[in-house]
């Protein structure tokens, strides 16, 4: 029998945002949910039991990967345009049971859901609201691959040095340069939590269940910027924007980034208030077309 004698380059493989920031190989078949270790979970996270007699809020809800996955699953499966409370309650309780949590958390998650889907995503009030986005206008857990040129922490940091970023986001090049992943090439893989279309523009959404504090005020824009830097979400949303841009280039006739790409929304689920939106819990950004073009040319391996 013939033997396979070819050598596969050691730097070739499938990578993801999670593997880049962790510095070692991770399971690329799983979505990039909130980067919280199991050790950081509270006792409530493990038992799923609500304690005490005080009314529960989403700030009391357990933290950690299991709780985050539950909240992601609620947002993935819910129909934002079904405004009957009973429909939401039924789905929430189904997910609580599936993930092993006490049904006493039902109202807390319902209030969170009500706030998120009714929040204004733009300060002007003229932009989209999730309550107006039907299932037919959205895709959930959008898996992507793109062919990846050889990258290293240094080369990736260089990509961000010439980008004008607001506030504390300017620390991103230094943070990326300190990553410890080995130089890699092959394919970039990921999962975008949600893409929706509104008025012929396409919007990218990432749900975050991160706990920043026990009140809406802890989720102001400065706090969100700090969180975007701390967990390198700035790198994540650029990679995801490149992936969505590439997909639309291939699938949408006449596509132009400046005309058809809407925005990126990182929605911190615990901190959104429908009445005080979008100042709290919603980080929004629109990378310039020139930046995405430059990054695409330097990251995507063209045939």
C-alpha cells in the first residue's frame, strides 16, 4: 500500500478568535461565547437555585459559561416580534429547565428580554429596534470560514496601529501584541451570534452576558469600552466584520460596504434598559470601509 509521505506545515490549521486570545488550541466547533472560566462561576451557577425572598433581577442571575450559554440560547430562539408575554415565558422556562436552572429566574430573564428587544439601538431613535426584526430578516449563529494568511501577534497588532479608535480602545495594539499564540495560517473560523437586515443594510450583533455590576449604571459607555479592550472584543468584531463583508461580497449583487453594511452591536444583556437606551449596555461601532478593505487584503489568502 502507498504511504502518505508529504509534510503538513506545522503553522497550518484552523484557528479562531478564542484560540488567538487563549494562546493555545481550543475547540473551534463551538461559538465564541463569553470568556469566563468555570472557576469563576458562583454556587448559584452550579445548582441553578434561586435563594432569598427578594425579587430577582438579571443582575442576580448566575455568571459563567453555562449561564451565558442559556442567555445566548434564549436570544437565538426567541421571536422578537411575538409580543405576547406568554410566548416569551414558555420559551424562557424551557431553556431554564434545559440548562438546569430554577424557574424562579423566569421573571428576571423576561425583564431582561423585554429591555433588550425594545431598546433603541441608536441615539437618534431612527435606527432599528429588535422588536421590529422578524425571523425572516435575521440569521443566528452564523458560522464562517475564510482562508487566512500567516499571522503573528506582531503582524496582527500592526494592523491596528493606524486605526483611529475612541477612548480606551487605543490600547488595543499593545494588548494584541502581547498575545502568545504561535504564528499561524490556514483558515479563520467563527460564529456570529446574529446578523439582521433592516432597510437594505446588514447589522452584526454579538450577545454578551458579562457581569459588570449590579445596576444599569455599571454598563455605561466607558465601562463597555474597558470591557471591549479587556477581552479583546475589538479584535473579535473586526474579524467578524471582515467575514460578514466577504460573505456579502459573494452573495449580494451590487454590494458595497458603505451602502450595505449597517453597524456592529455588542449588546451586554444584563445592562440594557429600554427607557435609557442606548446609553447603557449597548456598544455600537461601524469600522470604516477603508479599514476593512485593508484588513481583508492583509488577512484573507486570495487564490
